[in-house]
C-alpha cells in the first residue's frame, strides 16, 4: 500500500484491482500516457504505456519490453531530527555543471518545481556531494539525484549528506521519505541501508510495444 500511495496521485487515478495477494492500478501521466503497476502474485496487467511489476513476474515479451530493475526504499525521519542539518545548495548553474559531470543520468535537475530543497557537502569550498528532496504529485517526499564527485567517492559522503538532509526534512515536518535505486547499484543500496532505509519493493519496469 505504501507503493500505491507513492505512485498513484488521486487526481490522475484511473482504476485499481485488489486481491488477497496482489494489487494492480493505473494512472494517467501529465503527457497523457498511462502508467500501471502490478504488484504481488499473479496480478492483473492493466492497459498501459508503461508498466512496473513486482520483480520475477512473467510478462509477455510480445507486448512489453523490459527496461530496468529497481528497488524502492523508505525511512522515517524522526530518528534524524537531532542530527546536523544539511547545507542548502542554491547555485543552479554550479549544481547543473556538477550533475552533468558526475551524474548525467540524474532524474531531477536544478529548478525542478517539485524540489523542496537541494542539500550539499563541500570540502575546502569544492562541491563534493549533492542531492535533492522532492515532493511528488502524490504528496510523497522522495530523494533524487544523489551524486558524489568522482574524485571523492567511497568516503561515505553520500551517506553523510542523506543523514543531514533527513535531519532538515524532519525539522520541516516531513515524517517519511522514499527513494528508488537501480537494482544493480549494490554499493548505493548498502549505503542507504546503512543510513536506515528499509526495502519496500523490488520492481521491474517495462514499455508497451504490442498492438
């Protein structure tokens, strides 16, 4: 149900099917395309342009092209409220250059209207870690575009930044934060788990290619 509340905004909801061990639902995106999720055991596959499913489901390859596997995590912020707060990053040009160089596949970029704030870490005035906290159309708050300078990786900077951003989020009244991680990014998943994130769902995404 946490997955449902995260990915199904009420104003774009189309339909849902719930059984004892599965949940399927669909929503209409801003561009008019339909996104659906099929969770649990033997869920109903709804008509859609893009589909996300519980990993391991058998999906008709004549109808859907596999795009990627990813994991959905979440954490409560209350345990971070007394920690140091993250510094805020405000220089859009600097942030854009940083992401272009060190995380070009980032999902959120500076000046995105969903962004609550950008957190940063610096070493001797050099930006070494950056991340965004965004409020989705569902009202759920998510981490996005967590990035570390290529010359400063494996030093725990991203973990420090996430903890500090969770502290700031807690003080802003945000009680719960989620994030998605590419399933093959083992180091990132371990880092988030070390911070305190819990795995909610292991998912696969597909594009509709059938007729």
